[in-house]
């Protein structure tokens, strides 16, 4: 698909594009999603990611719900077909018909070693940010035929509940309402500089790593992807999980990467709240969620809030210390609804600070994925600087829910401008002056899906409370 035409310097009022261009982009977004549909699920992008990914499926379903509601429900059904007996929803559900190689594939993960993994479909052995209950509730609210959507969620609900139970049972060892991730791939933000301080503690000089061959670099330039040193550590951790036969207790005892991340926990908290709301829509029981929610709220704000920097930090459970770097993921408590009004105001200040391109955003698109003033910032490298549409979509909703309407509209306008200028890429340059701004995979499904969803949002008034 040809990228949409380049219109620089256009003034966009209230997040609305001029009609004809808007219509063309909507049609192109649908063409991206339809082109990536396999008959069972939607690939994030056919060349780089030919299988089904966990949080991608949720974001994709949100977009599909606007024009193909049955397919949207199928997207989540296909993902949950890979759910483990522990309740864990895997990061990848493998597509046996994939036309392109992907590393690491099922032969590398070897999840047949795990008693709890399904034999079919084959999956990877870790999870990802749990946004599925949030997606389901959003789909219910935006669906034209809400009754049909509700029906399609009856069978999904117990699986969603089991996926939340998994986190509190297996990933919250101190029963504090905060769950840990055990691999950077679980965070969804693989090579964020947030993990650097933990990954550099993994000394591989005396380790015999399994042989592996990356496939990503055949499609995307290495300057936009994680480094060899990152991959060695990703592979090392997978190998460790294999040796533990994917037993959660065993992994907890031996894994050098156990991190409580503010974004992951915010998304879980939001999804748990959304699960409670879904339960009441579906006449199902979600009583056990209440305790998780209360405990999470308390611990999140006492343990992860940094009163000095007025921001949320990730916490390294193995070494018992905070990771005080500023990634955009630290602002996601706005989406999760975990920040008090005062904390939200501090976060909004942080988002408009020079570290994230503010205060006037003349040079930067909202929002770079990492502190642009930090030495680890890299404007082209995956999660170390580029702008991502799923993060912007979450921040749009977070800012809106805390009453920062002007800020929310500005994020939405920037998403529109990025897509209009560069196309439906996986991630984007944070610099407005760039003429080549699409990075990673093109025809990327969640960019198309969330563009469709944001285009369907009614403009909110420009008043800032
Ligand atoms: C990749 O292959 O880069 C994915 O982010 C792993 O989930």
C-alpha cells in the first residue's frame, strides 16, 4: 500500500482531518487490517510478525470492532485458544501456516516441556501486558450491536478472569498486589532503557548460549531494532525458562530479571476494574477482583511512586531497588487510574517537560518513548525514543479521564499527523522535521486499528480544567 500523501504544516482543528483525506485514511486503515487477516487472527505485520501476539490482538480487536465486530470477537477467541492451564495468556500464539520465519519460533521455546502449556496451538512461554478485559469493554461500548458483542463475551469472561488470577497467584510472591515480569519481552517495551540496569547485571562471559539466528534484521534495519547484546540476554532468559520446564516457582527462584513495572501493573489494574464492569454487564461474578484492586492501589502508590522525582519508577525485585529512569511507560498510571489528582498533575507536568518534548512540542511529536535528554535516548531504535501509537492511544484516554482535555486532543492530533505523513508504521520518529518518519514494520495492524478507533472518538472540548 502506498503511504498516504504528505501534507506538512496542516492545521488540524479539534483532531479532525479534512473529510476526503480522512475518508481515504480510514479506508487504508481497514485495508491494512484486512490484508493482515489470516482467516483466524490478524498478524501484527506479515513480514516481521507472522504469528499472533498477545497485546497486539487486543488493540487490533478494538479497531476491528468498528467495522467487523464478529472478526473482533474472533481475534480474542484465537488468542485465548493458546491460554495455559495456569491461566497465563502467552505472548505469542504460533501460526503453523506462517509464510515467513520468525525467531524465536516454537522449536526454540519448547513449551511442550511445560505441563500447563497447550499442545495445540503452540505458544511461547511468557506473557505480555494484560489489556484484554479493557479491550473487551471498549469493544462493547463502541459496538453498533452491543447485545451481540455481549453474547460473544460470555464464554470469554471466565478465561479473562483466569488470566487475572494467574497474575495474583504466580506473579505476586509477597501478596502485595504488584506483579512482576520476568523477561523484557513480557513488558511489551523490549529494549526500553528501563531494563538496562537489570540486564547489565546478567554476565554472559562464562555462559554457553544456545545457537540462534535472528530473523528480524532481514526486514528492518539493525539501527531500529534491539542490539545483539539485548538478544543474547533475551535468549539466555528463554533458555533458563526451558531448563525450569516453565515452572513458575522455579523461575521465580532462579531468574535474574524480575521487575515490577509501572506500565504493566497499571494496565493490569485497569483491566481488573474493566473486568468488574464486564462482569456486571454479563451477569457474572468477579467478587475476587475487589481485594486485588484495593491491595494494588495501596502498594502501587507506596512502592512505585518516587516523591523526589514526582514520577513512578520500576522496581528490581532481585536486587531490591528502584530503577529511576524516565520512560513514557511511567506515565501509564494515568491510563490505569492509579494516580491521585495531585500525582496526575505531576505526571502531566512530566509529559510536558523538556524530557518528553514539551512544553510547546514544536520539535517533537507527542510522546517520545524515552527521556529525550538522557544519554540512552535514540530516536530510531524501537522503545528507546520513537513514538508508538498504542502508548499514545492509552495516554489519550488517560489524560481525558483525568480532565486534561487539551492534552488528550493534542496527542490525538499528533497520531493523525504521524499516520497522515508517514503511513501505518510500527513506530515513528519523534522529530517533526523528519521527512522519513515511519520506522520498524510497515502496514502495522495496531497502528491502523487504533487510528480507526481514535478517528471514531468525538472531539472533546478544548477547555483545560
Ligand atoms: C519482537 O520480536 O521484537 C517482539 O517484540 C517480541 O515480542
